[in-house]
C-alpha cells in the first residue's frame, strides 16, 4: 500500500512539474504588434498567450514613451482606430489629443497601457503574462515549445503557431532564420535610392523622456549628469521641416511643444541635436545591450539637463507618476529598426511608390496600411551614406501578407519591425499605426492557420483579408471611404482585385491614395480591370472611352455571368442601399460598379498567389 502511494505521489509530482499548457497561438512580445496580435487572435477564438518582459502592454506606444502617433490620421484601420476611439473617449474629444504639433493624436503613455490592458482583460481566450522572459523556443513535429520565466518560476507552453513580436526579432534569430541588418546595397535590393554598397548601420534609437510641467517658480532641475557639455545640444532649437521650411528657425518653445501631451506633459523625442543615440545593439549579448542602453539613457538625461539649465525650462521635470520605474524613465528605448527577415515576398520601394505598376501586384495581398512618409534617423551616425529621403516621394501604401511569413519556417509569423522589408521602406513601415496593423494581421493569420491546421504558406490570403475586413481593417489605403461607409468592404474588396484602382498622391507628412467613389467609370477602365481576372476579356477590344451606362454594364457582366438581367442588377442596387434607381441610361460611378461587381461576380473570392497573381 505504501509503495503504491509513493508511486502515485511520484507520478503526480512528475505531471505537475513537467505539464505543458497548450495554446493555439503564442505571442512573444507584448509591444505594439504583439498586443495587437494577441487581442486579435483571442477575439477570433484562438486560445492565445502573450509573453511580455515589462509590466505594460503596447511597447513603443507606451513602455517606450512614444505617445505621439505618426500618420494614419485619416486611415483609422482596425485596432489602431479602436485604440484612438478609446483615447477620444478618455480625453473627451479628438481635439483634446491634438496638443503637440508633431501629431494629431498625443496621449499619456500610462493611459495607452491602461487601454490595452482593459481591452485584453475582456477577451476570455487571451492570457497575458507580464514581467515574463522567454528563455528558449523549439519547433518540432509542427508544435512550438516555449520556455519562459515569470515570478521566479519556469513555465513551458506549447502551440502550433508562434508570433515573434519582440522588438529586435530575437525569437526568429534564435531559429537561425536568415535576415538583413542595416542599409541594403542598391544591387541587392533593387532600389535606386539605396546606397551603392550595403552596411550594418541601422537607424538611431531614442530613450524617450516624459516631462511634467510643475508650474512656474518650481525648480525640477536634475543633478548634472557626468560628461555634460552644452555644446552637444547647441543646435537643438534650430528647427527646419525638411519638406516645407527652407531655413531653420531658432525656436525653443517649438522644440518643446513638438511632443506636448495632455495634462501638461511633454514627450522628449527630439532628433535634431537632441536625444537620438546611435548603437547597433541588435546582435549584442543581453549584458552588452544593457550597457549600451544605459549610455542612451545618459544622453537623454544630459539633454534634459540642457533643457532645464541652459534653456530655462527648469519647471519641467521628469514625470513622477507615469512609469513603474525608479528613475521615472520608460521601461524600454524606442527601437526604429530590427532584423529584417526574408519572407515569402520582399516589401521594397517599387511596391510603395507605384503599387499598380510594380513588378508584381503585391497590393492585392495587402493587410495593413500606412500614409507617413519614409523617415530615417541617421544624424548620430554622420558616416552613414546619404539618402535623399525627400526625393523618395511616395503615396500611402499597404503591406503584403507574405512579408509576415519567413521563407524557411512553416509555423512562425514575423511582426513588429522584423517583417521582410527593405531598409528604406522600414522608415515608413516602422511607425505605430502600421505596426499595430501588422500585429492585427499576424493575429488573424495565426488564428486562421491554427484553426485550419495548415502551414502558414498554405493559408488562403483572401480568407485572412476578409477576416480583417470584418474587424474594420483596411486592405487598401483609400482615405475617402472609411469603415463607417456601408460600402466600405465592397470597395475594399474590389480595390484589392485591382479591377478599379486608386490614385496615389505624395503629400507632405500624410501621403494619400484616393478611390474617388463618386467618379464615373469608362467602359475601357472597367474592361482593363476585368482583363487580368476573366479570360473572356483577354482579347476583347470592344470597349470605348465613353462613360459606362447601365445597359452597357449589363452586356459586359453577361460576358462573365450569363443571364444577368437588368432586373437582377436593379435588385442588387436596391438591396445594397445605392442612391436613386438603376436604369439603362444611368452613368455608373466607381462606388456603384464596385458594389454590383462585388455581389454578382464576387471577384475577390478568386484565390491569389503570394505575389498577388490570380490562380487558375
């Protein structure tokens, strides 16, 4: 009896010590994309775990203190739009978020964390493990095993799909996946604006500081940092907008108000003789990373002392109740660049500048959108080859799904800034709303793959895109049709087929692409769009440049779908809530054509390859 009891006790101990909790999706990193991915996968019913080393969710938006959103003000896609709506609800209006001139949306980092934590807490299928460090991962027999530590204990979890949402792509690197780091050479990447020779120079990082206005008469000057020299920051007040200003202007208030946050706080994230810091710590050991990041902190503290001591803003002090840190600084730095892994497709400059004329129609595979111009920080590394980013004029753009899937792994998804993207394009895709969108797509892809049991490369692109559309996410960056429009999904789907294309406009710091839904359609425009999808139009030369009438539209539809009477078109018209009534003489708009094509032909349902080509 005693022997049996002892055997049972050993079995119980063994089981409890080595039990592996099973998940559908594991997300390593609770930064911007990791939080977005975990929320999305959990909402889609996948049992999901986020493993995050800090005490907060949100990464660069919160834990790094970069709480001034760059871009996508008119593209409120998916979780980014939801997050902004939550900020508006918290502060009372959109205007209350427009406190600093760098952005339309500025907020206190702790508020951003509270919003993400609140959203995550309402998702039954999502578990968040904070202050947790992943130790090792292993993929075998189509199952990931992840070992991580939390509260002094080691835990082991398993899942079929893993998302690397770490700040520097450390998980994918641990699996030996090939990647690029630093500037690409012109010949390797095929970008005219890239330097002739590649190098390992990455963008400057920043240890952001959040200041609080304690009121005139208060002296919050910090202790003088070691190695302080005011000459280091002598040009900080000389501001020139590289797009609109010809000459710098000396304006210290403008420099301070750059990142003015609600409730009298200031984000100090200043690139011009400010607190940018150069170090390529991607491949350094954890110990050496800590040493280098301390140097970045010290530079930021020297800059704060300069602002207080030399410029006279001594009433601005390091905020006391923002971050759960002893020094009052953010938990992590703002990383602008990571390893860039090689994916099923490579997202490079031609696909941003001229998506409809690029070597392949990657735009059809789009899953996240951005409108901020390409923006690189290299002032702290003056030997970096000069790239004229102002001449790289781009419209708004979308990110292809294949850039999130590495070439050499069936169960790993890339997120954050580690997707398959060129160094130059990373200057746009690294920004907060885009990274949130990348995370949302990663979570969607993970949930779809986990549910289907398919390898990532076998998942239907169109299925992932449709699930994203159901979450109010954009596939195409059309600023004139937003999710509140009842025809948003239909126009997005037709846009993603390329039957009707948008018009890109490079515009200052908020680039644009317009669909022009109320413009009329010509016969030729429609036939050219249909030609790449339907063989019936391959050799068809019977379309004129005249505007498309209802009668002519019916004739063209019947080339693909026989017996499409005018009555059926009229019924779709009425059912979908199009304005007015359909008749044979009516000149159709792009909106009307999109809605009718979407329902009667459903071209979006035709599967595409990873490069956007329609499958036979």
